[in-house]
C-alpha cells in the first residue's frame, strides 16, 4: 500500500482507479501527484511538504516567471524545512513549479486550504517567512508577489499584524519601497 492509498483512506483492493477522484478526500490532484513522489514518508508529513512546496511555487510564479534564484531558494527551503534528501527536494520543487504554472488558477485556493488544515499556527507563520524569502531571492519582492503572499496568508487565516511583522524583516527587499534608480 502506497502513501497515496493511506492518504485517500483506501485499502489494498485499489478501489480507486487511475484518474478517479475520491469526492470525500480533501486532497487536490496537485497534492496527490507530489505526495506520490514522497511515498516513503508518513502520510501527514508528505501532505504537509507537498502543500508547502506548492505554495512556495505559487508565490514564485505570481509574476509569471520562476527565476533560477527562486528555484534554488525553494530547493534549499524544502531540503531544510522538509528535511528531505536533495534528490527528493529537487523532484518535489520541480513538480510543484510545473503544477503551479499549469494549474495555478484552479489549485491555488484548494492547496492553501489543505495546508491550513494540516499546519499549525507556527508552521503557517514559518511558511509566510519562506514565501518572502523565495520572493526576495531575485532582485527584490515585486508588488505582485507581495500581494500573492497576502492572499495566501489570508487563506491561512493569519492576521494582518502577523504578516506585517514578518514582512518587516524583508522591508528593504520590497520593490515598492525602493528608491527609483537615477537615470
């Protein structure tokens, strides 16, 4: 029995066929695909990492471009926070990036809602800090990325004060607050 079967609550009889969706399951297809790559982990941990990686990719893709610097930042964060071997982290980040680019509009809220269910308050706050870190990794945090972080924080039911305290640490990276360059 694989991790996906455990998460979906299915037995060894394989009652779900490929492509079918368990309407009683909160997992999105995006999370399921990433979780399959984490088959050796505990189901809840795999779910947490899948959501976490997707949300990092969601912010990186907010400006419709995931830079090499953002990718490297995501990989480092997933290795460190997810305590994954580099090979697994690279696969998870690549899958999360691909899913964010292909299915972002339909998956964004669903994955955030799922993360909200599996993460505690300190994990949600740590995620928001990581979202700012990924955004800041390439020439500053754009207004679009900052707004996307705000949306995610709202979906995770974090207060404006909680987000503002994290955002303050990245104030010098916010493009909107930077002085315009001289001609």
